[in-house]
C-alpha cells in the first residue's frame, strides 16, 4: 500500500480546519442575519383557496389569518403592531387569530400582546383560538376585553348575506374526534375548523369539515438549504395549502419566533386567504 508523504498529513489537517472554520463562520453569519433582519421581514401572503361545497354567497370572502405572535423578551410589540397594520390594510371580511400570543404562558406579556392586537377590525368580526403556549384564563380574558371572540371548544355562526359560516374553535389539547364532531353537530353553515395544531387535519377530514386554519409550525422557522426543517417530519403540512380528501388546510408561518429568535428561509407572514368555489362542485 502506498503511503502519503508525511508532509501531506499536516497539509490535509490545515485544509480540514480551514473548511470547518469557514462552515462555522457561514453558520454564524446566517444566524446573525436570521436574528437581526430575517425575523423582522414580515410579508403578506395572498392565497386563493378552492373549496368544495362553498356557497356562492361566500365566494370571494377575504380572511386574514395571524398566528404565533410569541410576544416575549425577544419578540417586540412593534413586530405584532406591524402585522396588525398589514392585516388592516388588506380590508379582510374576517380575522382569525391562531394562538400562541405569548411564550410559555408568560403573564408579563399577556396584556401587552392583547393590546397590540386591539386595532384589528373586520366587518364579520375577529375570532381567536388558543395555542399550546397560552393559558386558559388570563389570555382569553385579555383578548375578550378588546372585543375579540375567543372560541374554546366552541362554535359560533357568522351570517354573510343569505349564507353563513360556522366557525369551530378548539383548544390545542382537544384531539378526540368525538369531541370535535360534537362541536360540529347541528351546524348548517359552511364549516371552518380553527385549530392551532395542523395535525387536526386528520379529524377534520374524517368528519367532513371542508376547511381548517392553523399555525403552530412557524413554517419550520429555520429552514436550512439542502436539509429543510426538522419540524417537517411531525406535521402533515408545514406551511401553506394541503388537502386530505375534500378537506383543505392552510397553515401560516406565523409572526414571531420561539426558543431561538432566528428565522432563516422562512419569513414571518400575515396570511390573506380568499375563499373560492371549487370548479365543478355544487354547494
């Protein structure tokens, strides 16, 4: 067997150390960019959803979905207020808030998070559900003080001309199909499930709910080139539109950050959804 010259070994070590150094430097640079800039680059995504069974009167209805605010020491109130301003500028008919207003139920930010959302407005109302980081008392009370309807395993009917929407909002921990089915029972309008966790797509499809609006995933928050997001393994849809049978789901990338105050290849968003009748389907 041929052996490398002794001088080649030190040279190779120098090259490997240089590559490691370059990789560490690139990672540090990406992390710095994700912290100082990318996590603040809020954008409005506009998506048309083709929905089976949508009544003609609801065709063109505009829904703003804002979620995963995570007001905290690392998510400033200004970011949330910016999202509110962008949503208002879209003039939605309905606003849905998808949960996680603070991080780990931190009471120090509950009131401030709710205050930052106070200017949200829509002709058909502003509705909210709770996420896994929200407590079941202080956060809903703070939102309610600003006229936001919080649905905690509850259903409400929203009239729209001669048609209506039945909004079904569930807690993060509500997972049993029979509980969700009971909330839907008797609904006569077009049904929308508001569920922080997109894994509720399975239950919604099983009981024939045509639309689910979710968050929770942050779109992955940190999406590395060539590797993607680790969170993708856990959820049926990480971000955007997905389907199971006749059920459509939209998952928003959200507004804030959690655990690490960084976003990469996954900008925060305010989601503007336009409901459309699926071609060839009768209501």
